[in-house]
C-alpha cells in the first residue's frame, strides 16, 4: 500500500477529538493528494460526499476486544470503529466542499491532522444508501455522536 | 496489511458479475474469518449491515482514468469504484444475515469468490447515513445499478 496523500484537520491531538464525522459537521479540513495521482481526481467535485479510507497511523497495536468511546461494555473490535483493529484502516464519509487541482476541501471530519490517505471513493446514493438498519450495541442518537469526544485509549 | 479472512460468493468470474451490492440484493455469500481473529467478531451480529473492506486481488495495474461500467465517459479513478486504483482496496456495504462463530452469512454482495478481506466495520446509521447527496456523473437509478453487470476491463 502506498499513501496517496495526507489529511489536514484542526485536530492535532487524539484527546478531545470528535469520534465520528457527525461530531464535527462544521469542522473543515483539507486533503492534499500527491501530484502524481491528481489525474485520478477528475470529476470527483461532482459528488457531495466521499469516503476517505486512511491509515490510523497513531494506532500501534491490535486489540480484539475494546470498549468503544460510545459504550461502557467491551465489544469485539470488528463491531466497533476503534483504530486498534488488525489492519489499522479507517473509514469516514465526509462532505466534499470543493476541489482545486490536488487539494480537496472537506467538511465533517473526525480525523487526526497528518493522517495518511489510502483511497478516496465517491459516495453514490444508488449504491450506498441503507434504507433501514439495526445498529447493535449502539443505542445512542445523532446527538450522542455529535457530543462524544475521544481520548488516547486507542493509541 | 494481513488478510483477516476470505469472502465466498456465487461469482467465480468477473464477467457478468453485479457491479454493486444493490445489483445482487438476493445473492448470498459467506465470509470466513481466520480463527485467530474470531474474538473480534463478538457483537457484530447486532448489526444489520456491515462494511467489508477487501483487496481487489485480480486487479494487477493502476489506471488514473477509467470508463466505469455505468458510464461511457472516461473519469478520474477516484471518482469511480473501479478496482484499478493506486491501492487496490474495495468497499461494499452488505446485509449481515447471521454470524456463527467465525462465519458470516451476508446478502447483497458484488464481490468475486475468493476475495481476501482486510477489515469489517459495523454500519451505524447515526454515523454513516447521508441524508442528501449529489452523485456527480452517475445519473442512473437503483434499477440501472441492479441490472448492470461487469466485464473483465478492470483486471
């Protein structure tokens, strides 16, 4: 895997960071893609939302059971979004505000400043929208997510 | 990156495969997770939908401009879901029907049989639902996606 760029955000420390994009709906950041991949960004600006797939580069270990930020019970790591998964891959859906050459302006990001990027995919409603779902242990609401903040337990 | 398991599907050839999970809503497959990671699956069965992050292992090259299955115009690869991206990472949201120990039964999969798995994440509506979005070059409908089939252009 090669890094294709870097995510820049207002969050320079894991302590007190939003735990999900919806906790940072008004926070703006940028993604700077390596110039050698710029051609691959053509047409991306037509999409209002994109998936960022990135490397949780501050996660240095794996735990198969973790207690998520939004819960008080230990859960299997694949039933959570914790960084301490076997492959330290992160996934966020963010709003794409603009693209200028190799720079994306994004909104609603829950990602640490300096995070290396692995991939970008367009969010396409006809592929990706889930009409009705059941969210297991997560019994919170949008407000729970908006107000939750991280700490350093997952480094 | 280590493979954490393997995806088994009815699709043994890239020719004539659905191009997105919504093209295979009634197709059932299984994900077999390596036993050493089984503990990490605890509580996953509470979720009706999961993200599978996998390796497009049949993609052997990178193209920064591609013509998607659902379009007739060349687009930047990051504005598409083509496998020929710099890192050959695939992402699908699928329905989780059941978990039995290290085996997941899933529905609505658009993934080639034998595909190696990198990560599983729960789909959590409060994190992931996008209320209103704009899908760029993709002007089709759900029916377009359901009826589209792949070919071997992306190997």
